[in-house]
């Protein structure tokens, strides 16, 4: 592994309570468990730094769960360990995920002091009834207060997470959410807009099975998707990935790293890693993790060249600029056309892919059928 361009993800699995659609590894916990977890996390990060020879980090992402549920001093301690274990590049993007209702001025001040320069705020909807249906713990006003506090603390690089296909949501309520968020002062640098996916094992799944979940029809879902890109572009956002939009220069470096194959280490419960052409996953058992965090990191898969080429295509095509022919050639020593020309030509004929300079990318129609295109590169 080269020392350059390595990413670190840190998982904080705690939440105030579970949202009704959530299948992430997250749960409420008492202060004692949180404290022990932070200590275990620090041990794992220090150990990972030793194994990765203090690799140079281009981004750090503290995600969850709800990282902002931890006391500010816990985040400070985690960041101190990160800096001790790794060489954090001077201009590294350092993000923390926060949920409205768990954000305070004191913690934001600490985040800024320890180098956190980006906040990702989980809003989902500007409609309080929709928020309630999702089981969120906050209102739109709570979000606005958190947003303003973050800006006052000097962290103005803010992402807002939004969700379409919420039960009972209409085209006009989705438009209202988009416009309210874009009209914040200052406007968010980045917006992620995902559709709700009803996952097995969640209360929403059970409600759907019982026919009690009123989610928008597929046609409405598609209209919402197109509306998102249209409205966000009115406010100066460009779509750079299927579900991600940014003001110029504010694309999320951490996620772009995932989509372009930058290696990363995931610390914490159930966190995934990818480096040296292999995938790893940490245990999802809290007791084991607290007992010996450094022994809870397991190899799950070694990737052969064919796997790496397939991943290059599938992840790279998520981005609107697409995949670079030159980059493919330089990474794999074979031309993209030689390897995937047959599939690519078929999709170009069908109007789902197009060549633009050195890039092969999805067309607008291809973005709608991205799954079909990507499946063919597996
Ligand atoms: S805040 Fe996020 S991680 Fe926590 S329960 Fe809700 S959706 Fe899941």
C-alpha cells in the first residue's frame, strides 16, 4: 500500500433511539458503554496506525449512528488518537455526522478545535409530520438551530442528508423540503438525496408487509428524482454522483475516495475496510469488541484483477463524470475497450452510456437505469 491517499472511517454505533426505517448498526447505550467504546476505538485506531505504518490520511469520516451523541471530549480524544496513529494531510477533509437534537455549541467548538472541518447533518425532511413518520427525534426548527450553530462555530462546509419516498410524502412536500434547505443562509455546500429503501428487519418492513406503509408509487419516485436534480441545479448545485449534489469544489472527498478505489480503514463495531486489494470487516459483537478491539478485524475477501476491474466500473460509473479510459489502462495494463468494449457498445447504442473525452459515463437516461448498466460489469 502506498502511504498516500488513505482514508479512515470511524463508526460510532450509538443513537438516541432507533428510526423506524433504519437497519444500520446503531442503538441507544448508557454513558459507561459509550466511554468503554471510545477507549476500545482509540486502541484499535492506534493499532491500525502501526500496521498501516502511519499512512497519510486524505480524509477522516466519523459516522454512525449518531457521533454527536458523544461528549465533545470523547471526540477530542478520538481525534488525538487519529493524529497520533496516522499522518493527517494538512488539507484533509475531516467530517463528523451529527443529528439535530444532539448538537450543542460547546461540542461544535471542540470539533472545530480538533480539526473537524465538515459536518454532515441528518435532516431527511423539512416537514415535521414526515419526520415524525420516520421516527426521527427532531423537528425542522431543531435542524435549523443546529445548522446555524455549526456555521457560528466556523464549520461552514456542511452536508444535509435528505430522503425522498417517505410515507405520505408528495411531490409538493418534497419540493418544499428541497427549496427550504437550498434557501438556508449560507446555503449548504453539499446535499445528499437518497430514496427510502424499506429494509427487512425494520418496523417499516413489518408495516409494509401489513399493507400499512403508504410510500409514493414508482412513477412519483422517478418524478421526485428528476425534480431533485432540476431544483438543486437552480440553486447552483451540480450532481456529481447518482444521489449526491455539491456547490463547485465541495464534492465529498471521502466518498469520492470510495468510488475511485482509494484504500480505507474502518474502525469500530462492524466497520468495513479495503486495502492491499482485500476487504476486511470488524466484529458486530460489542462485548468482543470491548474485550479486544485489535483482534476483531477479519479478512473477508481477497480481490483478483477481474474483481478490481469490475469494481472500478461499478463504483466509477456512479459518478456523473464516469470512468477514465486512461486511468483504467494505467491501473490494469489493458484498455477498457478491450476488456468491456462489448458491454459498453451495447449500452452506448441504447443511449444509456456515452463517451465524453477520456471518460465513459452514464447518460441522463442511464442514470435512471444505473443498476441495469452496473450489473453487466459484475
Ligand atoms: S439517526 Fe441514523 S443511524 Fe440513528 S437510528 Fe436514525 S437513521 Fe439509524
